């Protein structure tokens, strides 16, 4: 639960709101509003390329998954904090086309 709380609270601090899961090793996160138009697959690719953070695009789990990504709570606390920093840098530097 500590890794979950670090992830959910950390992303909330940088402007990516998501619900805290009750009993699972995954967080399903709605795409931030400014990325909704590009979809979950493109968002996931950008996040990997420019933020060095891997998430699973929701569309890979069916059409109802579109607009979300799935984040696994498998990394240690240090790596989760590093991911939050990387995502913040990506958000701060992302220029819409």
C-alpha cells in the first residue's frame, strides 16, 4: 500500500489525478486532459520515449480501456519517485503539435 500511496499522491502533486485502487497491483489512470486527443497508445509511447516511464495503454485491454493507462505497482519506492520526477519533466516540456 505504501508504493500505491507514493505513486498516486506523487502524480497528483504534478497534476495527474488518479483514483487509488483498493486491492490490486495496478493503477488505472485516466489520461491527463491535454493528452486525451492522442489516445492511450500514443501517450504511452511518448511517455516511454521522453519520460523513460513504461505504462500499458488502456486500448490494449479493449475499447473501454481507451483514455486510460495501466500502471503496475511492481517497482520499489525509489523507482516510483524517480518515475514521478521523469513524468513531471515530460509534462513540463511537452509541446502539443
